């Protein structure tokens, strides 16, 4: 508060200071501390400061009021409780206009309460405003802005209320501003309605409307027609306004993009381009763009339409093409146009007639047409012309006639004539349009000729399909050339290139004089060598003469001219690049053969050459279907057909027939050593030998590889066949075959069959001959006949083979043991393990029925391996059980011993127990050892080194050499059963057995006699000092369990004999 008025002196000082401020324009509130200190009285200074502050307050309030009153919005200031503390002039004016119910325009009233009372009346906007103002006053939100209606019965109004806090962190109040936005709202609504109408219009037209913001390069709008036209989504264009250019045709892309860039600067655009849609179709597009500028004239947007003008462009293209064709037609169609008077004089002619005839216009006008252009032989046309005029014929008529040009050339014109009449209908002349058809008529003649050539070509092609005989092909081709092609004569000539001789093989045309002249040239070595035929053959190209009388390359051209031949063409027949002959064609006209005809005729002879080649190949295939290519003999197919024919004759003639199948021995060795060429040469020589010595060529065939077959169509006695075989084999063996400067003698084997004994048809007969040959090869016989019993045996053998394989899989094989006893003591020494087949269907099968099959099929390897392991297992079982275990002998088959891994199999078998080798003995037949002595010695030495005993089985049946026998690592010799039987029947037999025993003992070998069945045999063997015996006298082979029980028991008594 003030401290009272200042002293008088102080007042004067204050007045002086204020006057100074007034002079300088400085305001009281702008006084500095130094200026205040110029007042000496403290009370005066205090007064001065308080006055300055009040002045400042009043000044700020005035300034604030001035600012608020300058604003168009309705503004009220609220304190923190929401009380209105100040309003501006706009607020007062709004309140007075709207009969504001509160005194002082609301100053001093609580604005929040006013809003709350309005909320009670259901105004949701007032509720939102009150809550928002409270949030601003409390500092929860920084600012509020909301639009609300304030409608009266007569008008609708909209306001935008903005609430802003006074102060930053802790509001001291709020500024509430209401701005009338009714006009803006109406404009916005109208704009929205306008935009809706625009969108509906844009989306329902076929053109694509677009609006592009140039400043930011953003697509503001594009109508859905864009998707229909471009085949791309509108969304892609919104995302990338340039994406429409991706579809622009590659050829149009550069120009289109350049134009587009210009449009972005200028604003307007009008250009066309093509797009390629994603389905591959091409569309033409027309784009028109219009600039949208702001108030300053700056380009801000481009509005435009993109229109699919594909139909229009195609129609324009079609129109241009139609116009071009019509223009070309007018430019290229040349017609004669003229008019004649009643006297036949020319009254009008066009330029084309002048160019065609060689006359000048001033020379022709007034000249008589008939006297100037009509050939003398057609002079009657003048009379016909006037007669037509006088007879008053129809207004138009057509005719053709030749005219003469100034140079004397003839042109054929086709006329279209019309009658000219005067105004009164009187005939005053004619108007004619003429077409020069000279070339057309000539072309028609050529076409007619070409049609004949085409017809000839077609006929010969059908001939090629139908005819498969060479001679018929040649003759028919010549006939077609004359009858269909219209040639004077045709001749087909083949060539022997080695002798260079020409052989006419077919002709047509019926002109014997011409044919004789041609043949005289071809038959003369001198003429033939220089003829057009020889030239065509050498050059492998057609030779043509279109003026035979004056052409130097035509021999005896004068003779041809006398016979009326003016043109000729010689066309070579090329097969595999070589000329095999020629087709010659003759015509009466000069210059008859032209390029187009020669093209067709060349194609024609190419077809004939193809047919010749095809027939040759067919004949070759037919030959190869029945004959062997290498030897020229019949092949299997032809041989069987011939055998079938001979069989029919044999049935009707009541005699037999024989088929011999021949195999060359050692052919593989010769083929390997001399190569395939040497082998082929031998086969050809054998074929030649058989043809000369074994029968006629049609009785012999090559069946494949080194097999040949001979049929003997008439056999009276079987012995005759045998005699022929013997003779053939002996003679064949004596014949030397010369290969690569060396001589070879070849042995053969033969399988033979007889009809009807060995087969009812050719296939069976040959198949059985093959079976007989295989048996001969296997048995070593030189030749064998086939019998029905053999067939049955083979069938049985195959069945047995299958059963044996199943028996091995099903473990149907068992071992039976046959004891061996010491002849002196009668004690058991060892046993032989014998394979038996316990067939569940038939019981035990005799060994003779299945052992050979096992050996032939190779199953003996697996069965033998099983027997070896089984025998060792039994021996070890007996040994481990404390029984009187004896050595077990196992037979070794030829296949096992020849196996290079056999010794390894033995080693693996005995490896299971150290005692196993001492309990095992291998029995090997004498013939098996002698088949390959060196290998046998090496193999047996390896086996014996394992501690295994080795015995030679069936000793005396082979061809042992004493020198080799002494080298064999064996322990025992077994005398074959046949010798044991024979020793009781003859002294020779007894002597042989004695010799074997003594020989064995001299080599320190033990001797075992097999097959001992009687006491007499046993006593003799004992007398001869044989060591052991084996046979039914003591025991037949028995199953293992019986052998164990009966012979291995410690109580088993020794054999004492009878």
C-alpha cells in the first residue's frame, strides 16, 4: 500500500522526471533504478515505484484486451476454478446477438457450471467440453480442440472450441476460444458431396480418371477403370505412382516416359502409347492431362483421363490398310480406256494405252482404231463393230482380241464395251475399258502345264505307294509322264557305272522312230560317252535343251528336229548320292522346259529315286528275313519253312526226314585269336564247303553263331543218316581252311533228329536236334541222335533239379554212414559219409537219381559243403561224448575239387576244433585227380598239410600214371566194387586186385575194398592182405543215430566173419 503523498520538494522532482520521460517518449514502467534514485525523498521514490507498477498493470491489461479484441474468435479467460475473468469484444458481440442470459457477458461466472447445467439438458458436447477444460486446468492434457453444433430454429451453426492453459507446468487458468466454423463446415460438406458425385461419375465411366500431386509425386486418386484397362490394381499405383510405366510396351517406353516427364513440368499432356497386360495382350492407351494450379499460378496437380483406344487404333489401322490396298490397286491395275466415234475413229485414250502401244496422243486422236491396232487377219472386226452399233445390241458387251503395238508386238486385250448416246438417245460411239491379258493367258497356259506336272507328280506318288516291283515302277512312271504330264515321249535309263553302259528299261509314247534314234545314241560307246545322259550322270544334275536342233550339246540334233523333238530334259535318279539312271522327257515345243517346271520335275525324279531305294531296301529286308547276310545261306526262319514243306512230302511219300544240327568245335578260340573278321571268313568257307559236300544249297542253313543245319528230305533207312554223318565228319575234318595265311582243320559235333520219330513239326524237330547236340557236347560224343525217351528224361531231370533246390532250402539232405572194418581184426576203423535225400513225399531217394543232377547243376558245391560240415559236427559230437569216434570219410565231387577256393572251405570247416582234422578223410575219384594232375597235387598237398587224410576212390577205373601216383599226397587206395566182384569170377580179376594191393603196399598206402557183399570176397581179400573192407557184408549205410548206437558203443564186438 502507499506510504502517503511525497513532500513538496519530492513532487517537484517527480514532475520533472515525468516531463523528462514525456520528452524522450519513455514509459513510466520503463524507469531504471538510477532514474528513480534522482528523487531525494524516500516517500517520493516509493510513490514513484508504486505508480510505475500500477501503470504497468494497467498497461498489460490494456495490451491483453487489445490483443484479444483483435482476434475474430470468441475468447474468454478462466482462472483455475473455471471462473470467467475476462472476455474479448467478439465474445461480447456473440453474447449480445444471441441474448446471452448472463450479466456482464459472463465475467465472474463459473464456465464449468454453465457447461454442467447445459449437460443436464442432454447436451453431450457440453459434457465433453467441461471434462476437457478440467483436464487442461489440472495439467492432465496440454490443449483441447473440439467441434460442436450450436443450432437455432432458424439456422444451423458450428463452432470450434479450443482450450489452452495459461502457464507452462502449473496452469494459472485457461483461454477458451470459440470460432464460428459454420461456413467452413458448409464448404466441407459441399466438397464432400461434390467429391462423392465426382467419385460416382469417375467410377462409372470406362476411362481411368487420375489425380496426381506434382509436388510430392503422390497419386491422390485413380478410378477403378485403371484395373480394367491395365490389368493391375489401383493399390499398386497408390504405392508407386510410376508403376503404370512398367506395363508400357518396350518399343514405346522411352518416348512415353519422356512425354510424361514433360507433362510433370508443363501440366498438360496428350499422348498415346501401348501397354502389355499381364496376360500378354496389347492395348493402345490415350492419356490427356490437365494442369491444376494454385492462386500463385504454380502447378500443384495434374488431373487426367487414360482411355483404352485399342478398338479405335485397330479400326484406324484397318482403315489405313484398306486405303493402302485400294491405293495400291489404283496404282497397279493398268487398264486401257478409250472412246470411238461411229466411224471407228479414236476420240479419247488414256495414258496407259499410250504406254502400251507406243503411240503419242496427238498421233492417235482421230485415227481409225481398226486400221491402227487390229491385225490384218482380224479385219472383220470392223464390220462386226458397226453391225453391233446398228443392231442396237445391249448397252454393254464383252469380247477379247489381239492388238498390234506400234513396234508390231501383239497384246491380247479383254474388252468391256459400252454404247455412247447423245442427249436424244442417238448412238454416237462406244466407250471401252480394256485389260491387257497377254501375260495372264500365257500364265494360264503355264499353269495348265504346271497342273499337268503336279498331276503327274501326284500320280507317281500314288504309284510309289501302290507298286513294289521295280520294273512295274519304271514302266508306269514313263506312262504317267506321257499320258498325264503331256510329254511327247519319256524314257527311263539305268546305268552300269563300272562299264559306263546305259540300259533303257522302260519307255512310253509309242514313237518307235524316236526310240530307235535314242537307243542308237546310247548303244554307241562314242556317242554315249558324250551324250546328255552321260553328262547328267557325271554331274548328278539335270541337263536341259530347249532348242535341240541348234543346241551344241545335243548329239544328232538334226535327227531330233526331223522327228519333231524341239526340247528335252535329262533328269538323274540319285540314290544315296549316286546317279543310278536318268528319266528323259521330250517335248515338241521350243523353250518348253522352264525353271518352275524343272523344280517340280526334279522333285518328281527324287520321288522315283526314293522309290527305287525303298524297293532295294525292301528287297534287302526280304532277303535278310530269310537268308543269312554273312554266308548267303538260308536262316532259321527259311530253314524251318523248308523243313515243314519237306515234312509234308515225307508224309505223302511215306518216307522219313532227318535234320542235322552242326557245331564247329574250337570256333571261339579261332574267333578270339584271329578276330571277328577271321571268324567270319571261316564261317563263309564252312558254308561254301557244306554247300558243295553236304547237299544242295536249299538244304543247308546257318542257324546262328557257329551252328549250321542240314535237312535230308528223303531218308529210307536210319543207317543211311549215320553213314552220311560219319562221311561228312571225316571229310570235313580232313579239309583245310585257309585263314590269314594259315591252315586250320576243324572238328564238328552233330545232333540229329528223325521225322516223324522225334517231332511232329519243324520247330520240335529242330529243338530236339539242339538237345541232341548239347548232349553230344556234354558227353564228348561226336554225334548223337535224339529219342523221345531222352525228352522225357530231360523233363524229369528239370523237375528233379527244382526239387533238389527246394530240398537244399528245406534241409532234406541227411548223411548215412557205412562202416569200414579191419579185415584182420574185424574192428571198426572208419566210416564213409554218404549223402542221402529224404524226400518228404517219397522217402529216401537213391543216390544215383539225384547225385548226377547235383553235379550237373552245380548244387553239389553247396550240398558237398553242407556234408563236410555235418560230418565234422557228427565226429566231434561223438568224440566229445566219449564214444569210439572213428575217422569219417567225405566224398569230394569234381566241381568241388576244381574250385580254386576249395582248400579254403576245408580250412574253415575244420577250424572249429583242433581235433577236427584227425577225424576227417576226403575221398577223391581217380579220374577226377587225373583230369588236372598238377592242380590236384597242389590242392591235395595243401589239404593234407592240414592233417586230413586223403583216399583215392574207385582206383583202377581211371587212367592213372604210376609216376603221378607216386607223387600224389594220398594215404589210402580204395578198390572199386567192380574189381571186387570180378576177382571171384576170373583169375584175371583176382590178379588185378592182388596187383593193386601190392602196388599200394609198396607205396606204403592203405587199401580198402569197396562193395564187399559175401564171405568169399572177404576171405579172398584177407588172403591178399587187403587192409580194410566196406560193404553190405558188414553193414549197409545207416542214419547217423543208428550208426552211433550200433557201432560206436564201447561194447560193440569186432567182426569175426562167418
